[in-house]
C-alpha cells in the first residue's frame, strides 16, 4: 500500500511554532509585559480604548497569545497559570494606597476571560494550520 508523502517541517502547523516566530513572540511578549506593568502600576494611566475592562481584555489576550506562541513547549496550562498569577499580582499592587488605584476582582475575571480567548485563538489557528 502506498504511503502518504511526508510533509516538510515548514508545512502547515509548523509555521505557527517556527523558530523565527517563537523568538519574535518571546521578544514581543517581554516588551508587552513591560508595557502592561507600566500602565497597570502608574498612578494615573491614560484611558486608551474606552473602559478599564476592555483594556484588561486586550492586554491579557495579547499577552496570552504571545506567551503561548513564544513558549510552545509549555502547553496551554502554564500560560493559564502564569497569566492568572500576573493578573492577581497587578490587582494586589493596585491595592497600594500610594498608587491611588483600585483593586477589583472583576478586573481579574476579565483577565482570565481574555486568557481563555487567547488560548482558544492560538489553538484554533494551530488547528487550522494543521498542528494538532
């Protein structure tokens, strides 16, 4: 019986986790992380996209996509755990009175919803590109 031709490493899903993309995603992840922490912990952050929950959702969706793409061997659980810890840390620091910020559990819920969206997006793109 004839065997199906083997696909090259660059075909289909390999693009999603190619070494070049992984390196770029890691670099962008750390740049995005620094930006998110800067805006999260500054005393009077600008209102960039409308409301606080939207900003949380955008930040954590992007961070999760970059984390998952930049560190593909960690699977989906580690981004879920680390982004959850990051969201909690941000809220904990925002509770410091000197920052004049608000600590809100609903912000953390928005963060975790965004993490789920980011993980689903990476999973969907991987599936569409043939990586299972």
